[in-house]
């Protein structure tokens, strides 16, 4: 036990730097090697970056008056983000990943769990008055936003359910009753723009954008199919359904771009999203696609013959 305590005493000052290394390695692996998450939508990206910055900087700034309470609050937000990430990956899948521990990199999917435990421990052991209360406020800070999304989700489901059974699969009727809201745009973009389930892969690529508000609404309904999927057999014919869904999305939101201006990650499978309906790419995405094709041509014909 004495040796173990000595080891803990030795390793404790290194933990902040280990956390920074883990965060960097997890980001790199997710983007370029072993994809676990798609690109967060803009608001989620800001929440992720700011909250993880507070978590990583806490050991260096926890003694700064005023700032320490702000960082505690943001660490509470970060705790919620980490719990969400662990649930999205699926706890059973996390346990199965331990069987591949010898590969090392898959273990990076455990980073949200490691960070969540540390954030919670920091709040519990903190000597700051009211530290746990401030941390708890951060944990529930996003709840009002989720309730707002839930209200919109219910309004959309009610609008579709209000249609007579014989008209429930007519796109024109959906266009008439579906409200043009934030959640309607997210749900209509399922299959080709917004990624709702970790196991869904369409012809090598995944829908590149990830919005937690949508996923939590779906989880609360036991993973039910999104209410704005126009094809009943969307799960069995994903590629054809993605084409149909994109056409419906454009009718519902004609002023918004159909395709996202990014890929799920920077691997071959992730970037193959650019090949799907390439005429819908933005100029930047189209330039990236042309560059990718030139690189493939060079690989297949290195002599330029």
C-alpha cells in the first residue's frame, strides 16, 4: 500500500498534462483514425470547446478568485457533455472495447468517462464554499434548452399525427402542416445531414453533423424513428431513402444548403460523403473533392501515364 501511495503522490502532479495529452489524442484519433463521433453542430462545438477548456485549465487557475467559480460551473457543463458522450457510444460497447485494449487507440473512447469522473471528484473535494452547488448548476445548465427542443419535437410529431392515415405519406401534406422550426430542420435532415445513431453507415459515409438535442429526444422515445422520415423502409434502403429525404428537406427549407460543408472525419470513408450527390457540394467542398480525386489518381498512376 505504501508503494501505491507513493505512486499516486508521484503521478498526481502529472495528471493535468496527461489530461491535455488525452484530449489531443482523442481528437486526433476521432478525426483521422478511429471515428467515434461526427462533427458537432455549431452550438454544441462551442459548448464542448469552452467546457473542456475549463476542465483542462482548472488545475492551473482554480486559485484565481471569481474565475474558479466560473470554471466550476463550466466543469459541471463538461460533466454533462461527457455523460452524453458515454451514453451515445453505449456503455456495453465501452465494456467490449476493453477486449481490444491491446490496440490502445480504441481505449480513447473511454476519455469522456475518465474526464467525467475527474470533474465530479474535483467538485466533491473542492474547499470552495458552495462548490458542489455551482457545479450542479452547470450540470443542469442545458436542461432548459433540451426542454425547448422537446416542445418543438412534440409539436412536429403532433402535426404529422394530425394527418389522416391515407395522407400521412404524401409529401405535399407534410409540407403543409410541419412547422418550420429548429427541430424540424434537424429531423428533416436525418439520413444525409444529421447523424442520430452511432451504428448508421450509408455507403461508406455517415451523415456528418451531430446535434445532441435531437438524439436525446429520440432516446427518450427508446430510439424511435425520427418523425419526419418520409420512407417507411428508410433503415433497409438507406441510400435511396437519403436521396428522397434530401429532396423533402429542400422543399421544407429551400433557403438552406442541403449538404453539410464538412465530412464526418478525415478518413476515406468519412470523406466519401463528398461523392454523394456531388453537385450539392459547396465551392469549398467541391474543391476538396477535386483535390481528393487528383490524389487518388496519382496513387493509382504514379508515373502519370
